[in-house]
């Protein structure tokens, strides 16, 4: 799995590519927590190029969402499609996150 993370206008933009499994989720979690520690609390996560995400990947997104909310921020999810979209709907995470 490949990830691209950039900061623009005070927001952290995260683009993920491929499949997000437990190993990649741990790395992603560390990188996003580093941005939270630096004071960034608005995240935009693009999942349009993700073909699979496991429970640990979803857990990372939920963790970052909770932490950003505690600091007045949020996590927006973009590009949901296919099985990843179905998974968000099945787990009702599409009601938790701002989905664009």
C-alpha cells in the first residue's frame, strides 16, 4: 500500500492506494498522530484508490477522527466506492465521518 500525505491550508490531505491491512495501518496511524501532535486537526482522507481496508485500517481512521474532534477538528472521507463504500455503510461509519 502506498500513501501520500501533504498539508495545505492547515489541513492534512491523505491519499491511500491499494489495500490497507494491519501492518500498513500501524504505519499510517503513527504518521497521522505525528500531524495531530504538530497541531493539525483537520484531515481529508481520499480512499478512491483503495480496494480493501481491514478492521485495523478502519480503527486508525476512527482513532484519528476521535482525536481530531477532541481538538476541534474533523476527518472527512472522500472517494468511497465499491467494497470499501459497502464496508463503510455496513459498519455505519458513513454516519460517523463526513463523507464527500
